[in-house]
C-alpha cells in the first residue's frame, strides 16, 4: 500500500529502484518539514487575525489539531525507533555533548520565554483591545516559564545521550 500511494503521489505506474526511492524519501522529508513549518506560520497568522477580530475560527482550530497530531506522530515514531539518540564513545565526548545540551537548553528557554512574553504581553493584548499589559507579574511568569522550558529541554536532550564506552 505504501508503494501504491507513493507511486500515485509522484505520478508513475511502476515501482522505483532503491536509489530513486531514497531520493524520493529525501524530497518528501524536506517537503513535509517545510509544510509543517508553513502550516504553523499559517496557524499563527490565523490566531492573530482571530484575536484582532475577537473570534475563533474553525480554520485555526483545525490547523492546531492537524499540527499537533502530525508533530506527535513524528515525535513518537522517531523516539520509538531511537533515531534521536546521541551515542558517545568516550567520557570526553559525553561531557562535550552535555555542555552543548546545557547551552542549547539555555538558548531554548531564553528564546521561548522571550517570545511568549512579547506575544502575550504586547502583541495579543494590543490586537485584542489596543492596550498593552506590561506588568512585573507577566515578566516573572514568562521568566519562570522560560527557565522551566529550558531545563525541560536540557533533560529531554540528556535522556537521549547514550554512553557506549
């Protein structure tokens, strides 16, 4: 069934050889990732428009559901097959990867916390009511959220590191 669906998608009637299949899979993987990011951007734009108009459209909800199902499916399949694991062959390599994960977790937390603060304290309130809600409690909430997100990303990344020595 997989080959039939693939053949219909690319418009051929007979099966492809291994090299052609590998190249097709590469193109489909890139296109799938690109479409995921584009649909996330479209969902964000729909959310902004809905906020501006004080409505909630079925398109925004549909995009959210489709994106969450797709992301969950990909995440769990990759995790189940352990395709996201990092193998270390020495203690030095292990420490280096942990250091990179710590830095990446910090950057992810900083980026996420900043984005959420700007989005929820400036952009969405301005679009909804024309007023900007800038309070210390907002800042502290998103600071704590960013710290929690960064620490969580670090520990998720660390759980993927395997010692092979």
